């Protein structure tokens, strides 16, 4: 349990819902709602109600608990599980719960393999099945998204047209599309039973390989969403990770920077623009300069070495490329973030707008997991001014004014990193580098 005022600084408050207590076992994700409208008539208005999944030997089960101390501790709201999977192996988890003002009922979305089941309740305990949103190959033009997890539903307003749409978010597996697992969204509406009906095919919230199990926080005017993702991937995060002493580490990843999401219509389809919530007030020891290729010579590989420097690992790099001779940035640009136990590379082709991200680490002791971690992925940003945030556990790119972000997990124990940027064309560089104070 953590709290924040700015989505930059966070305060740990301890474990709100301990596992192996109150008849539930291991605790997985879910959702919380406030009792502001007194739907739960036997609970005070200030109560916070949590719905969550517990993994048990007989299958996945849904529990409900409540808090009257602002979420610090929770008590069971029912004597046992309120819903149980049909079998021990059935996927039946990650409840997203909201009060539907149209039906006057509590509505629950549950991840059920390749679909999201929808249930309604008049008392918050007894739920009835009313339909589902399919996410199999038949619903997705022949290519499914694998196992679905972590459904979430938000209302968003397109500020350019004033149109309000329902957006469903979920975690999925993008390997049929040449991508990793990640967070996805679909734009649509709710039917009379509160079941989401898609109007567009799914798209990724973040282009990176490790933005998963995301949560979404809605602003009061519905114009944007703040989202935080788990930086991790089941292909390697749950395998053997070692620390600086070559001893196994039991950390499964970290949290991303907060992303601000805005809905807008582009070429007849709604798209989600993503930008990082930047820790401006935490930036210290800033260094700025401009490097002109006219004052440099190419190396033996045909590249101008624009910058080669050592910095603290918690770092912000703002990079702006220009080309005075051709009036547009062209050729290849290579960014490298190198440590003794970790390397992340970004290769950008300014002529096509495509970039490739690759990485390596010495801290994954499992060969299959290493293979998965080392895969290269190609994306398109169309712009060349990246804003990069790094620390020991992550690298996150935002491509200026593109509405695209790329977040990935990084395994390193080193306090410093070597940063290099080079180009094979006459592109000049303005850079600003700042330490990020984590306190």
C-alpha cells in the first residue's frame, strides 16, 4: 500500500491485505471503490471496499474486504469467497468493479482466459453472469492476444471533439503481432447490461516490452488518465535473477514512471497518446551543451561520436537533434546505456522513423529467460527527440510530441552508467543531462 500526491514521490504504508489470513490465501490484484453513494448500506460512507483474487488449491476465488481507516487495513466483508472458478485450472481473476449508474448495480469484469466475463450484483456479494467481451482470434481478425489479465474500464473525453467514449484496458500477450506481453486498450461503449462492446481493434498503451498489469487513475473531467505499470515480463521476471553477490534476488520487477494518457481521434480512429509524468522538481546537477558535427571527424565505423560520458545511473537525458545542411535529421542515430552488468541500445533510423531497442544483462541466471530478455523489437516514433529516464531497474523513452512511450525493465546493480550517442550523418546535438534525486 503506497500513497502519492504528485505521482512522482511515493510513501510506503505497509501491507494492506496480508495473504493467508481471513480464509483467503495468496492475494492477487483487483480493484477498490469508495462507498460515497452508500451502495453498501451497512458500511459507513467513508469505507473503501476492495475486491481481489486469491489463488487457492481448488482454484481462483474472488474475495471482498472493506477498510474504514483510509485503506491502511482491511476486514472481510463476507464469510468466504463470493465467487469461485469452475475448476482448479480455470482462469478467473483480477476483478475490476464499478457501480453502473444506468443499471443501478455493481458490475464486475473478470479475466477469463481469452475473454472478459461481466457480472452484476444488487448487494456487492452475489453476482450473476450477464455477458462477456471476447478477445479470441474470431474477435480480433484472426490473431488472438493470448491469456488476458487485469481488465479495467474508464470513461474518456476526446477534448478536440467533446465526444465521450468508454475505454477498456487489459493485459495481454502480443507475440502473434511480433510483440511481447503488454498493456492494451480498446475503444467502445457499454450495452444495456454493462458489457463492453468494442468499436476498434486493440492497441498498446506503451510500446515497450515490460509495461504490464497497469493501473489507471481517472481525472475529474475525464480528459486524461494517469497510469502506472509493472515493469516486468513473465518470460524472465519470475526466473532466477541474481544480485551483485551472485545470490538470487526475489524482486519481480519495479514500477514505471506514471504515464499520462489522452484520447484523441486520428484518421477516423481513436488513439491513446502517452506521455511520461516528468519529475522536474527532482532533477539536479544539470549539464547542457550543443555538439556540432562540423567540428568532428567520423571514426573508422563511419560515425560521429557526439557524446561519450559517465553519469549516475538515476538520470534524465533530453536529446534534441538538428541538421543545418539538409534541414532535416537523417541517417542513423545510436544511443547506448552501458554498465558492467547491463547494456541497453536504441538504434534510430531518421529516414524511416523506425527504431530498434536491444538489451543484455549478466543478472539473469536462466538461459531461456536470457533469450527472452535479449529479444529485439522494432517500433516507429517518427520523431528524433527522445526524453530518456534511467535507473538501476528501468529505461523509459518518450519521443517528443509523438504520443508514444517505450518502457522496459533493466537488471543492474551498478551506481553509474556510460552514455554514448553517435550518428552517421551530419546531425547536430543539443543535450541536457540531470541526476534524478529519488528522495
